[in-house]
C-alpha cells in the first residue's frame, strides 16, 4: 500500500467552522427530545464489515489464518458467494487472483479516488455534525464528506455523484438514510475485496446508539475474525453509548438478493491523523501508482 501524507489536524476547528456557516440549530426544541444526538467523533478498529447473524451478508474474505480468522493482508473475496451475479463474481475472482500473486489491486483508497458509500465505511475515524435540516459526515481520509438532507424526497431525476444523493429521517431513536445515484468509476467498488456495483445501487443505512457492552462484543468478534488495527484516537475514558450503522445494499445488476452488514464505532477524541493520498503518489511496486493529474512545473 502506498505511503500517504499524514499529520495531526484539529478537527474540532473544522467542525465549528462548518457549523457556523450553516443555517439552523441542532435539535434544540423540546419537541425534538426523542431524537438522539449522533454528533461527535467516532472510530473503529477494523476495516471489514460486520456480518449479520441471519440472512444474506456481504462477500467475505476467503482466506484463513491458523486461528480461523481471515487474513486481512490477502484480499481474496469469495467469488462463489450466492449474492453475486456471474459478471460480479468474475470481477471478485480477478481481484482475488491479483492479491494471491502478492500484489495489491487498485482501489479508491490507493488511487486517490472518492470512496463512495458504502466503501467509505472502511474509514477508521469519522465525525458527525447534526443539525435540524441536515447531517454532515466527515471522514479522516482525503477530506471526504457526505451530506444527508432531512425530511425531503429524492428529486425525480438524480444526477449520479460519487457519494450519491442521501435523504434521511428519524424513526424513533434511529436515523434512516436512503442513498441513490452513486456514480460508477474505474476504481469503484463496494468493499475492499473489489466487489463491484452499478448505478442502480440503492443503499439504506440505519444509524443508532447502542449500549457499550453490546457494542464491545460485536466489535471484538469482528476484530478477531477480520483483524484489528490500532485506533489511537479512541477515548479510553468514555463508557457511554456507541454508534452502530446497519446497512442494506440492493443492486439488481450486481447482486441476486439484497444483503446487509453493519459497522460499529467507539467514541473518539481529536486530533485526527490527517491522511492525504495525493501527497505521495508512489505505491512502491505494491500496486499501480495513482494516476492523478500532475503539473510538469509549479503554477506559482
């Protein structure tokens, strides 16, 4: 994997600055008392999705370590998964063969491309800014963010974009987000295993706060099965609610059935490790170098 530029960034400054430029306030009325406050910094220690206890789940890594856990260093998707249509299965198989050869196949993260949802959920650190009319989700990598407008409908004609058009509403204590119009590009994929998607992708996410004990059990299982990465910004003193996003993917071009997965976050403390892919475009032979525009001479 390419080394990327990194440095500490005071994300609370970004949050205050952005919040100050947007109209409205964050659920201040008594009538909004039933709406949970999802705001804040969140982080997780795994890059993989959490599989459901029942029903169809995502494509899984087919490799196994002696412990029985999946080898996160070998991104070989199970191309025999029943959720895959034939063309999608061939794509997953092709990427798996590249990984098995000891190389890394190009993906949105290594190629400095936008990480469309749900792929963007691989980011270890995220921040939610909650307001009355919208919710913003910021991600630590490459200054990416998503905007979810509340209590509105999708337009009759949605122009595809990298993060799609997202609308949301609260059902009790759960934020339900519906996303359509996610653009497809040369490195587009739904997960780190290379599973593709089409412009008919329909993503529904359900954000809710869950108790710490339940969350720790879910995260511990996922970190054992798929590998644990250290998240140095996790708040060791926080014992409150955690954030879980359960999501369902539907794409009749790519998948035979809708499938579901989830990701769970602990509270984070800033500052983040800022990660800017384009600050270093060399992958050092592990995967193809990102093909981003480069000027032959400075413009200043």
